[in-house]
C-alpha cells in the first residue's frame, strides 16, 4: 500500500481506459476493473484493489474478508464501485455495476453513504455513535457539534437501534463538529424519542 496514490494523492487523469500519447487514460463512460496491485496498474493514478481494501481495513477496522468475492471498478476519475461478484471482462460499457463505494481522486478518500450502510456494521474504528437527537439531526442532513476524541476526517455515523449499533451514513468530523454528508435523496426527518 505504501506506493499507492492513497488518500493524500491526487490523480488528474481525464477520463479511464482510452489510449493517449502518454498511455491509457480514464474513459468516463466505461467501467474498468481496478488492478490488483500497483505493479498491475496501467492508468496513472488509478487506485488498486489492494489500496482500496487496505484503506477500509486501516480507516474503519474492517476485516479484509468482508471484501472476499467483491470486484472493484472505476468509472470516471476516482469513482470506485463495488460489485458482489465478478464480470468476464476488465472493461464494461454499462450505466452501473454494483454500488458506488469510494471517491479516491481528491485530497482525502471519501466513502459513500451506500458503502457505509453496507459495511459499517463490521467497522471497529472511526465509528461515532450518536444519541437520538444527534442521530435525527444527522439523518436530516444537518451539521452539529459532537464530542469525539478520535481521528478527524470521514467517520461512519451510527446509532443504537433495537439494541444494536446501526450505521446511518458518513460524516466529516472537523473542529468539534460532525458535518452530515448524507445525500439529499437519502435524508430523513426522524423524531427522537
């Protein structure tokens, strides 16, 4: 993982999969399978399967086995999708494959809400448990102050429901505030008990 562009790295490729004078580049209309390792990379700046899984393991304490049988695909620059299975080709010209999973070509890698909801139950690090009022505020897409003594950056926001911790989305923790990045179409108005 050390030679990956990583969360700090930025890749300024245009579009994935097309050939240019400088070699392959991104084609925003085609899904390209992530290379397994950096040694397999053909498109500069493209994340690898090893880096993506490693990031989730390091950032959220997930068991790498959670991603067994999952293939990862990039469409456009840094939009990584996860597919529970495999496809027979390394490039696929379709509208969608699986679920949006991670944004990688920015200063800090950002997990999607969909991925947090799917994999967040297994997270053991960087999960902030919200009380009912904060959970309702967060689910509605509103920011607010929280007490957190862990890492800054993207966290999985969770709330206890029916005696079990359930993920409710992704938040950005900065300066004592949790910023809700729940997409507008997924926001809910909840009433705390």
